[in-house]
């Protein structure tokens, strides 16, 4: 057994644009080699395309996709 302390769970802050923890977690998973700004640009660009094509809020479409995947 390890003698070290157990790791403390950090809370994930909501993203600035949509104020959603789910979006923030997805951006963190999408991030590669610590390039968070690039991951945000990719995700927000995709959300802009979704909003333009479906005329619905992008976050609602994203959350619906996640529930469909579950």
C-alpha cells in the first residue's frame, strides 16, 4: 500500500462561452499536447457550423448527441 496521500479531485470549471461543464470536459479531452486554445478553436468552430446549418443552439445539439451516444 502506498504511503502517499490520495489525489484530491479537482472541480472542472465551466467554459466561458456556453457556461457548461460538459463542454469544458469535452474540450479538455479534445486537447492534444496541452494546446487548449487550439482545441477550443476547433470545438467552437464546429458549434458555429452546427448553429448555421441547423438554426438551433449548438450546445443543445451537442448535448443531444451525447445522450444519443449513451
